[in-house]
C-alpha cells in the first residue's frame, strides 16, 4: 500500500470514532510524510495539532496503523514547513498588555468585523466542539440549517471570537452576502438614540438589509422592553427571508431575566450550543498555540504552571502569556519559573477559598429554593429528595467526604443511603442533561 492510501484508510477509521468538528480540526492537512523501518512520520500543520494528536490520538492511530501495516512500531509527528510562514509573520506583532495591536484597530466599516478573529486561530476542544460544529454548518449554508444559532458561555471563553469568525468566514466564502456584527449594547443605544431622533424606521431597515446578522451578548436586552420589541421585529423579518441570525449570550435563553416570552421562544427555535471551560490539557494546548502565534516559546514548566493556575477563561490565559511575552521581548530572554511566578502573581490569586460543607449545603438549598433545614431533614417529599441527593453527591465529589459522614449530616442516615444517593446521581448524570446543567450551575455558584 502507498502511504497516501494508508493514511486515507486510517482517517476513514478515525472519522468513525470522532465528531465531524474534531475530525476537521485535528486531521485536516495531515499526511504520512514517511514510513520507513516501522517508523511513521505524520506531518501536521502546526504545533497545537501536533500536541493534541500526540496526547489524544496516538494510541488509536498506532493501533489502526499496526492493523494495516504490521511492522509499524513507532509514530512521530512533524510540523509541515509551509506552516512556518504564518508563525513568522505573527512574530512582528508584539503587543504590550493594555495596548491594542494594530490588527485590533482594524475593524471593517461595512461589516463591523475584526479580521483577527478567524477559524484558523480558533482552537477546538471538547469544551467548545458543539458550538464549533454548529458554526461550521452555519458558514457552509448561511440561513439554511441552524437559524438562529444561539451560543452561550461565560466571559472570555470565545463567544465573540466565534461570532466574528463566522462573519469573516462567510464574507470570504460568499463575498456578495452582506454581513453585520453588532454588540447588543451598541444595538440598545442605537435604538434609544433612534427613538429620540424619530429615526427608528431607518434603523430597522438598516438591520433588515443584511444577509447575516451577528448579535453579541444578547443578555443586554434584559429588561429593555422597547428595544426587545424592535429587535423582535428585525429578527422576524430576517428570519422569514432565510437570513442567518447568530446570537451570543452569557447564559441560555431561559436564564435571561426580563426577556419577553416571544423572543425567548424565537431564540430557542434554532440550535443552542454552549461553550464550557477548557480542561487542563486543552488550556496547555491553547497556551502553546498562542505562544507559537506570537513567535515565542516558554519552558514546559512555565506553561504547566499557567495552565494549572489559570482556569477561569481563555482571556486570562492570553493575559498571562502577554505578560511573559513582554518580559521576554524586553529582556531578550525567557523568564525562569521563579521570575514567571513573580510576574504573574497579580493574575494568579492564591488557590480560591476551598468550598466547605456549609457552603455546598447552602448553595444547593438556595438553588432548589428550599431551606437548609428541609434539605437536611428526613422528609421523603420529592421536592427534597433530589436536592438532597445532589448535595450528597457534591460533598463526596468536591470535598471527598466519607459516606458515613455524609449520612450523619443528613438526618443521621446510614452510610449506605449516602452511597446510594451518590451512585444515583452518578448514573443520572449519564442520561439526564438537565441534571448535568444544574450541577454545573451549582458548582459555579459554590466556587464563585
Ligand atoms: P467572550 O466573548 O466569550 O467573552 P472572547 O471571544 O472575547 O470571549 O475571547 C477572549 C479571548 O480568548 C480572545 O482574545 C479570543 O481570541 C481568545 N479565545 C477564546 N476562545 C478561543 C479559542 N477557542 N481559540 C483561540 N482563542 C480563543
Ligand atoms: Mg464577548
């Protein structure tokens, strides 16, 4: 078999076990560049793909390869030469924290898009793969598949990047389409101004004229009745004409307070995807990719330190990297770990106050809107049973409390009751997505 053929067949098998989005992200532009004496060299476009394949796919790839070519023993990755060009270009852009780079100022007047946000520098991992997959479907067929596309997630996790990348990609692929990006806050102030100046009709026809409308941070509509009304009107007109609408928010539609029911149901009428927190490995991949983009490298030790201490979002990871990049440019040398810790000490706060038994119990009770006494009671009422099981589960997961301890805490129950509750939630989490969301939310509250 030729190496092209072998690789095609490996890819075909991998495709069966990965999501389309992951497949596209990690296997695009890969190939076998040599296969000699049982050593296979896989060429990849950049270092983050390399890292990711090494960490997540090596075993699988090797297994598949061995089945095809039994003498294969070893797998190595190399970064394709042409990929270097991008990196070199990026090296010229040194940014100092707090100052905008030239690129950031370069917003296109017609679309309001910033060209720096693209899919080529958007990293995909399990934390955002659903949103990425939906975005891919949208850019291929704007207005035809998922309309609206509603993406939500916490700050600094890539919502704006994703919306803008969608816009930039559509502009690239469909030059005739009129695309417009608008932060919701700007939309709100435009509406207020237009009403004041009796220009609301022209504002509406301005927005109704686009083929793709990207509205960022829609939670700002909360409580703004008049603006909601105008937005509802624009939304419907665009929607009926099969124009693509993409919306971001820091929370799902049903959690946006003071939003009219009709808008909520419109937002829920297409596809909703969330972006969650990247795990440690993904944070490391992100750091490495961003460092490479900037044309710098840091020791593994330092990258590990950042990835294990900055967990909140990608913006903070970038912030940390910026500080170290600046140090490096100014001092013409990489910081050592000690220096890095010193430089980042304002960003990395001491480990957040560990959660306590009390805090977990209070948070769960508040979340389910029952009293702590009810939560801790012996009552078998349905409204108490589930919250109680959730609380027991969290005590075990977060604080590693023993089952006898948990049992005693909840009305002097036997440890088997606690164990049963824990197992019940573990099992339910596998099939009940609502519960997954609830526990995610409770966790966020516990640690906020
Ligand atoms: P949000 O709008 O959700 O608050 P942003 O889109 O502004 O977050 O992202 C914060 C920073 O992190 C931006 O500089 C963005 O480029 C970067 N970022 C976020 N997600 C990704 C990603 N998946 N890949 C690469 N960079 C990302
Ligand atoms: Mg944003």
